[in-house]
């Protein structure tokens, strides 16, 4: 079926794509190594790995894990920032037919406990700094844990140094076997594991490559890897880079000055980031006119980028600047501005190759809304997840007749461009991170003096949104105490930046807290209007 947005596809970009249903994720690396063995695959600080060296290290690690009993279907929790060890471990697990359980290194034991137990992970790789967290949870007996940067105990490096070669046959059913468990939040506050099959992952990076082939088909690309690989967008960026035989430049954490130094040294050509990152780079006091001149494509996601920011980057680089939209439940990419093509400010663009989308009514999710009328955005494509891990009820709510119900409220214009205008879900997006109020509220309610709590996002000119907690207490509690309580249990980006104490919270007749009323009160007094 032809859709209105198809006329904006660049020449040679197809509406549909053919996904290799027999290809596993490990074969992305395998094929790259066969074609460009000596080309540079990864730059991590002073360390550089060719495709041959990366594949060899991954197979050595896979063999060492296999010798210790790792079998097909096992789950390995990977709690590592962007670095070559992440990439080696990721592909080693894929070589054995296992599943990577994505874990944010900023997670505290409270958050980590649920993911490790829910995923039933039996293997763990993290930096030595994570050992204390596992010790607190008393999970070492159930997990075979290996630590990067330690010289004692189960050291990650010793697995590579064994240089084992014995491996099982690569027997993977791409359509059914789960490559990645990507945890995402929900209204219950307990993260759910998004099951991404090998087919989902291969489909989405194939879609992204096909849609952006006018840029990606050029040679000698260097991808600036700032998006964390423990996030769906970051890991698919890394895989996409290997798919087009580029060099992935890993950076553990975003800090403006080191990133500028890295750009000047390695001259990357591609970059994906949140609006916060783009704003921070532009505001660097010692920025040079040619700092961004090597770039050919900038991709922004999570929330709209201010027009002035886009104009400045185009002026400093002559690169294409596009915006996009995605969800972990769809591997990552769903919509993007055409590459190259017409970009509409404030729009998430149009569905990428092989993706269909529509706006439906928010009551029953069936009737398609007229042009310009808001409704829930639903999408269909080969990148849509298999479902939520061990959660059939939530899966049935989210995927209906093959359509993924995103929970985002959107409109579509006459050209088929889409615009996010709100969220049916209560998710907060701050500096590119997805934050779920219910998870923070669960932590607040565990405090002995918190009687009621409501968490929501408020507009922020730099972070996009920031987290606010409105609290009713049973006794005297200070903001500092609440901050310390949350910091001990949550990753720092989830900790409320604004804390307000009230005598009571607005409620419905049946006693449900009116979150929307609190949000509207905040919008009325804030000079920065929420999108």
C-alpha cells in the first residue's frame, strides 16, 4: 500500500525491504571481517582494533565462556559503558546463541536486583566497581561474574588471555531466538524486558542503512559513539557502523571538552545524540569554526531540537541534520527525516523503509484519526519486538494484530510527516534518558515518612525535561534527606531535581492522584512551555 510519505523518500530508497531471515547478529561482524579484515573497527582511547582483531577477541571470549559451561539461551548481564570490552562481550554472547541483558552502569543495587532476578541471568560482565553492588545483593553464588579492570578473582582479561578456540556450531533461529533483553520502564514502576530477536536487530539496522544509504554507502565513515550501548539506540548504532564497515569511536561518558578533543583528533563523520548533547557542544567556549567540518550527518532523537541549534550546526559543518523517533519495543528506529530531503521543524519525520504507521483513537485504538487530529501512534514493521519477557499480559496490550501501540500521542500532516504532541504514558525524557515516574514513586513510598508522592516531568531549557517530586509526609523531612534516599537507590539521572512538599495532593472522587493537574499547574507558572 502506498502511503503519502513515500513520495518524500530519496531516489533509490525503497518503500519495502528484504530482511535476511537466516542471518544472526554475529554474522554482522563475521561478514565485515571477511570483507575488510584489516580495516579499523573500534577506537577506544589509545586502543584500536581491526575487524580481524575484534572477531578474534570475541571468539576467544566465546570459547572461554563455552568451556565454563555457557550454553545456547543463557543470559549474560552486561553492565558496561561504551568501550571495546562491551563490543567483544556482545559478539561473544551472540556467537554462542546467548542473550545480552542490557544493564545501565549507573544503576544502584535496588534497580539492579530486579533486572538480574527477572531476566534470570546466570552470567555477568562489568567493571570491578560493580562488584560491591553484586556483593550487596548476595547474587555471586547464582552468577558467574567477570570483572574488567581487576587483577584478582574472576578477571575478564584472563578469559581473553586463555586464547581458547573450541566453539560449538552456530545454530540460531533468527526469528525466534532472543539476541537482546532491553529493559524499559512502565506504569507499574518495574522495568519490563523487551525481547529483541536476531531478526528484529538485523531488520532494524538494515532498515536504517537502506533508508540512509545515500550517506552510509560512502567509504571511510567514523561514527562518534556517544549514545550508551546499554541503550537500544546505542547498540544499534554500533551494529549499524559495523554493517557499513565504518570505525566506531567509543566514549564511556559524555563530557564536552574530551569529546571536542576526540573530534579534533579522529575527525568523525557521523553522530547521533540528544538535543542536550548538541546544545552542550555548541556552548563550548573554545569551539573552533572547523571543529564540526568533518561531519556528514547529524541525527537527533528523544525530543525536538531548537531551530537555532540546527542552523548553527549546519553553518559549522555543511552536514545533513535530521531528527528521528524510536522505541526499544521497535529495536530503536521507526521514523526519520529523509536523508537527504525535506525536513519539517518539530516533526519526527516519516516512517523508515519497511515501516508502516498510523494515528488511532485513544479510547479503543481502532479508528484511524483524520489528518491533523491527535491520537495514539501505532507502528508495524519487522523491527517490532517479539514481546515482553515473561509478561504476556503487557505484550497483548502493546502489540495488537501486529501493530505496536507506542503510548505516544501524535498527529500526521497531509504529507505523511508525524509530530509527537504528548505521551499517553507518563514517561519523562531528560537529557535523552527515559524515566518512568512510577519507579521513582515506588522508591519514595518506601521512605518511612512519605505518605503520598507524585512524580512528573517539568520543562527544562537544557535537559528537555527534569524530574519533579511532589510529596506529602507524615512528619518533618528535608529535601536533602529525600535526595539522599533516592540517590542511594536510583541512578542519578532519575533522582528528582525539584522536590516540593504539600499538605495534600489533588485527587479524583475515588482517591486517585491527579498527576495531570500537577503538570498543568507547573506549566502555568513555568516560562518554558512543555511540548
